[in-house]
């Protein structure tokens, strides 16, 4: 039942970044139990000039014995060192740390406490925009009609313990809950507005049994080896380091369990008529998004990523959301949202000129035209990959 | 949960509604001699119990982490400050967003005196200063520190009351839910 990190703590010192990290659970009986941490910290302080970063983002719990030792170390390390300041980097994910460490700032102004959550991921502002919610709901509606049949092929069965990492607004978790009746379903996301929305929807629809939790997918507090099936959809592509996320998905998956990811290769979006314009726009979208360190071409690369992470029995398949297997207007609405996101917000932020943006918009408009045309065809291909964590 | 199963504890889920309006969610009872045999039991019990009662809170993981931290401080206090023989009982109660932890701890005269002094200290208006002083004091750890922190940082209402002449009730009421929702 334990599902928060329970390992004995570890400490690391990264001299390049002057960062001393404490990870895990620090609940000693006596100060003597922390002699190793104390010695490593003192050595680290001796090697630092300027700012020492004390990273407690993944210090899940600390008792007062431990906090007393750490406080004393931080305060005393500044004595006789006018060149030194300390920045304690906390995370609101663990709940207590910002408040607890703030007492040290009050004692010594050269100790600062910074909560890093607002800077989880580059480009987070794009995915936290409330206007995106409608787009996300429609996307899930269109992909679910494929995925409800695909998921069992990748190992999902009723009664499993399931985690949906990067759950967004939680609508996939709701569908999964209804269709597959998991024994436990944890849905995690780093966006507080999305989670609030997810909880509200669950409450409005009287859906009980989904645990919506706040967290950083690349540094989850969830314990190792907990879930039979872990899903992470359309998300590796919006992280600058997708391998970190995969490593975390691997970690929380039980040996023998499976991790399921979906991603796009956006340049392969297609449509007819006006295929050439559509193709140009989506190729440019891939480059545009790459400018912000996201890889929306990652779909076919996920097989290699999963194998490199250590997964076995990696399965790949693709499916295509089209205007012929869904309401054409729903698909057109999605494309319209993409147009506003990419040709509106992101191209402007990159500093693209008006002519380029107009051409970019035209491709989206042509894709909408293809989707709504009575003889047209518009497609959005998605790559599914899943792998087993070896026993 | 190997460590906990070795403790011979009695765990019961008891949904009794008390006069105070709190519902008893679960109780753990174990010999105080067994409890104090291993410091790690504080951590194991607090983590397990917190998880058991947090699944239906707004953010189960965050809530569990906060509740475990609070419960652990109470258990560590009980570990350090107990006397005589008998059972240590831990109860978790709930009334809406509010949770209450109750510990019944075997106590001799010295322990009863310690808790009476602690109750007086907590009642003073300078609890935050006392907590800070305990944090940076030289010498051994002040056994009141965990309770001071619960009062100052968690806004807990702490009740300390003797149960006859051989036990003491240590209770903390707090509301972690708004914090969980806004974290």
C-alpha cells in the first residue's frame, strides 16, 4: 500500500552546478544518523563560491530531528563566508517544504527559498491555457474511439492498477475508468488548472475512484513498481527530455506490467484536396515546435526510446483520426484550435513575419476545408507504443 | 508492510461516529514495548495509515504526504515520551475536511508531568518562538518540538489530557485539505 517514495535518502553534490540534492525520506532517530549527510554537506560547502543550491524538490519527508540538523548546517555554513549565499529549491508537490524552509530565510537573508514548480517545463504556458481545454476534450473524444480497442491489445485488462501520467484535464482517465474498471486509477498532471477541471468534472458526473494528483512527471513521488499499466498520452512530445519521463514511467510500473504511450509525427498530418498546402504547414509546425524544444515528430522514435529505457516486448502501431470516422466538424474544430495555437501564439512568439504566418494559417484552413468537404479526406496519424518492464 | 505485520498490532476499521461529530476511520493498538522496539515503526505506521485514509482527499498523494508528516511527529513524541506498560493506541478520525489523530500512550508520573508542561507551553502565545528556539538550541532534541511544529506550521489544535493516572491522550485536529487543494 505504500505509494510514496520510501527509500532511504540519498545525497548528491553536483559541483558544476553547485547543487547539493537530498532525495527521499529523512527521519533519523538521532543527529548521529545523519553524520554522512553532514560530512558531505560540509565538503560541498568547501567547494562552492557564490551560490550553493540546496535541492530538496524530492526530499519527500523530513522529521524535526533531520530538519534541525539541516537547518543548523545551512545557517552555520554561512558563518565567516560573506561570499556565500544559499538557495533552497523546494517543490509544492511535497506540500510542506516551502513553508518549513522559509523559517531559515527569516533567520538569515542570505538563505533564499525558491519553489521551482512554475518552471517545470519550457513551454508550459502553451499547455496550461484554459482555451486549450475544449481542444483537449474533442481530441480525446476522437482518439478514444480507436484507443478503446487498441488498449487491450497492449495489455490493459479490467481490475488492474493503472496510472495515467500527464492526465491533463482527466477525460481519458474517466473513459478508462468507465470502460476498464481498474482496481485503482491514479491520474497525475503538473497543471493545477487542468487538475481542478478534472476534479470538477468527476464531481459533476459523480465519478468516484479516480485519484487526481499533482506532480512532475519527470520526478514523481509515486513509489517504484506499483502499477500494472501506465499510460502517458501525447506528452513525451511536449517535454524537452522525454527520456526522463520514460524512465519514471518504467520506475513506477510493476515488473511484468506495461507502459503505453501515444505520440504524433505532426508533419504526417494530411488532407485532400489542397494536400500540398496542408503538407507544407504541418512540416513547418514541426520546425516551429522544435524551436521551443518540443519534438512533435517523436511518434515513430518511441520504439527506440522505449527499448533504450529497458522495456521489452515493445509493440508499435498507428492509427489515424480522420473526418470519415468521426464528426467532420469535430475534426475541423481541432484543426482550428491548432491554427490558433501554432499560427497564432507560437509563431508570433518565435517572431515570424506576417507573410509566413499567413501561409501557415492557410494550410490549417485548407485542412479544415478538406475535413468538411463532402468528398474530402483529412487525417491525423498517431503512433502507439507499449513495452513490458522485465521481471 | 512486512515491518508492520511483525508488530502484532490490532488494526480495525471502525466507522463509529463520536459525539464530537468525528467518525473513527481506523485504530491501531499495540504494546508500547513493541512500538518502542524499533524507531522505524514511527515512519512505517505513519506512512501506511496516511495512505489508508487519504485516497478520497482532493490530492491523495499530497494529502498522504502531509498527514504522514504530522502523524510521524506525534508518533515520534510518543516513542520518546512514554512510561509504564500497556498499549499504545492510534486512532484517525474525520469530520468533513478536518482530521483528528488521537494517541493513547501509557504514562508514568514523569511522563504525565512532561505532557502537562507541554500543554502549558502550547497554550502560550509564543509557540512559534518556542519552536524556532527548539530548532536552533544546542544539545539534545527537545521532545516538545514535534508538537510545537504541529501547532505552528499545521495550525493544529492540540489536546493533551491524562487518562486516569497511567495514560495520556495526545490529540491533534487539523485541516490539511485546503492546503492540499491549493498546493
